[in-house]
C-alpha cells in the first residue's frame, strides 16, 4: 500500500507541479499579489496530496508573534520546504543558490520572493541578500531560514551554520524556532502515513549574544528529536 500511495503521489503532485510553474509564470504581468497565488496554491495542493493520498496528517502547535520575524525551521525533508507557503503567510525563504538554476522554477521562486544564498561570493552577495531581506521584512512578510543548511536525518542534531548568526545579528528581528519531524514519514522513497508536527517555539528576542541565540534555537528546533 505504501508503494502504491507513493507512486500515485509522485504522478499527481509532480505532474501538476509543472502546470503550476507555467501558470505562475503566466501570471507575472498581473503583479505580485496575483502572481503569489500560484506558489501558494501549489503548496496547498501539496498539503492536500500528503493528506489525501499519503495519509499524512499535519499538526501545527504553538503561537506566532505579530509583525516580521525570522523563522528558523528544522529541515528533515522536502516536506517543510514546500509546505511553508501553507503553514506561513507568503513567506520569504532563504534558499540555496543552486535551486534558482532549475529552469522556470528558479524564475518563479525569485519572483515570489525567495532569496538565494550565495555562500561562496563574499561580502557583496551578503549585502545584496540582506537588502532583499530587509525590503521584504518591511512589508510584514515572514522570513524563513533552515539554519542547519541542508536536510538532516531525523534524530540528528548538527550545529547551526554560521550564516544564521550573521542574519540574526544584522537583521535585528525576533526569531521563532520551528521543530519539524517529517523525516521518518516523508524523507523516503516509499512514504508512510502518520502525523507530521510543526511546533512553533518560544520567540527569541533580537540582540542576544551569538552563543546564547544559537543555543536556544538549536535546542528548540530539535525538541521533536527527543
């Protein structure tokens, strides 16, 4: 049954994803508000597919602050990367620069507001990234980062990448750590039914010493690994 459900999910979700990308690009001339409906609907469609086809229920716990904030997500699978436009309101994710090279998808992601992280291009790239982040934060859109830098197996607690501390210090925004336990169900070829939890943790105020901020974020995003 897991195999059949997974095959149906792959065929429907990824097949329809191609149509969503092209529909989104066609909506570009209509402006940002209308254009962003495409990626938002794609994310909602993904949530529907995970629930209806895969039998995966999503539970959200915890409160979120008013106003702009930097949300630091645990990253165990593609689930949370796709789902953030459903669990958040028009988020602005920081994403690996390589993803923006995907034909058509990269254009759509950049137009939506995703910010490429150019890890090897130095101070100039960092300034451009911060400028974009501040512009979006000023509109009230939440910023999203995966501070571990890449997907990690469930149960592991790698240290946070240094880029998180830099963004925390330079943006001056409160941080909301988000624990996710998607790995055991979603990060496998044949996905399994069950429950994925998104736990929004206690808000971490701006201006804390680097070590304290990193320690608190690291502990909070890993609470579902216990």
